[in-house]
């Protein structure tokens, strides 16, 4: 992943993300926002409407494995980078 550009990484995230299958996922477009996913990616970050943590499937996502991620609940806690900075 390191050799990929940020745009290529974002494209990979958006094509392989499993956020929409998560029990915590909420479609923000139902509240007038945009449909969101790929919260682990720094250019996206946490959701604007998901506030409740109902379970997390991040660990089983192909993006999680490929990018070497280690945190969870990116939708409510922010990207991997943001969570690491807050420790």
C-alpha cells in the first residue's frame, strides 16, 4: 500500500470497504447528508451521523488487513491516524 498514491489508496478503500454491512452503520443520506463509508481512511475520517457503537466488523474488512490497521470503530472514533494521535 505504501507505493500507492493517496488517490489510489482511497479508490482501493472505497471499492473494498465493508462499512455498509456493519451493525453500527447508518446511511447518513437518510438524514439529508451524504452516503458515507471508508471511515478508516484519513481523507474521510469519522461519520457525520453515526453516533452509536452497536458492534464493529472492521477487523474482518479486506481494507483493514491490506492497510495493516489495528484500531476499530473508525465510523465513530475517526481514522487510524486520528485514533493513534489521540492515544
